[in-house]
């Protein structure tokens, strides 16, 4: 993969990123089931289906491959861009890059750290790599979520992680369309609006869960 051209790396990173964008919708839909007043029945049913369905197990491998590809090429492309700037301007032109573009690498690192913590709290427990908390079964994601979101600190870290993801997504989706050559002036305005709405909905939707469980339920 190191031998791929810069354009090929950007295309692969964009495709992997757009694939992960579709996964977030499914993940958000399942998480919002935590808001139902049914003792976790709907959430547990959905989580059990995702954990036991053989097709989903194959999809998990594809999902992990998507994560790894996006992270690997993202860091590679970012490193190349930094190396290409042999000398930095003493005074950067604020109009050259947007806020979201300027901090893509930083928000990506925050999301990566949060993702690792999230895997430890849920996926690693499911696979047996990490022992579950006392009194909670390995596949009991509902009570595990309730326990985690009962902590204001964890809830704050969770919200900060998804706010960073929302900032990252806002520019990433637009950048992916441009990389893939889908940035026609006729509909690029719609793409920008859609990416903003999507990123806000993802950040707000995931953040709603800890806020509800911590302050309302």
C-alpha cells in the first residue's frame, strides 16, 4: 500500500470513509433504542442480532478493514502533506482553508483515541479480551451502557468524542466527493448542506443518549 500513488491513497481513504459513514447510521439507530422505556428489550434484541448473525460477523471484518484503511491512508496522506510543506508561511491566509479542513488531522486523532476506548468498553468485552464489570454478563450491552453513562466523566468524554467526529465528518464527506470527482458545481452546494446536516445529526444523536440516561431517565 505504501507503493500506491498519492491520488490512489486519497481515493481509497475516501471510499473507506464513505463506507464508514453508512455504518454510523446503523450504529446510531441501535443506540437510540436505549431511549425506549422497555427495560432495554429493543436495544438488547438489536445488539444480540448484530453480535450473533453470521452475515453481520462477515460484515464486521469488512468494517474493521474499512477503519484500518481509512486510518492508515489518512495518516499517510496527512504526513505527506506536512512533508510537502518544506517551509511554513509566517502568516497563514485564513481564507485558504476552512476551520474544518484545518483541524481534520487533530479531530481524526481524537476520534481514533475515542474509538480505541469504545472498543475496550464494548467490543473487547464481547470477544473476551477484557473482563466485564462485576455483575454484568459479557454480552449484556444494555446494563454495560447504563453503567458507563451513569458516570458524568465518561458521558462527557463520549460527547466530546462524537462532537469531534461531527467536525471531522463535516469536511470529510465534502472532501471525499471532491477526491472521487463528484464535485460538480451543479450539486456540490447540496453535498455541502447534506454533509453539514448529517454531521450535526450524528453528533447530536449519539450525544443525546448519555444526556438522556444521565439527566432525564
